[in-house]
C-alpha cells in the first residue's frame, strides 16, 4: 500500500471514530484515469456483520447497475 493509500485508510478510520458509533465503510477513489484505489475500515463491528453488510450492498449495487 502506498503512502497516499495509507493516508486515506487512516482518514477513513478517523472518520468512523469521530462518529462515535460502530460502523464500517468502503471507499473508492480514482488514482489515475486508468486505476482506482479501494479501502475499507470497520470500527467495533463483528466480522460477520461487516461481511453480511458488504454482501448486501454488493448485491444491491450489481442488481441496479448490471
């Protein structure tokens, strides 16, 4: 992971801590015209809940866009 990717990861983690509630986020951004970065952060969330949430979001997104 590059320094800029680590910085974005840390900002995502700080954002979740500032909210003061358990949660998780997935964040994507363009690194260049041909490349994208993706990171996630989970704050006080059980892994099985994060997996269930990500699966649900992925299913919803693909059903609406494909």
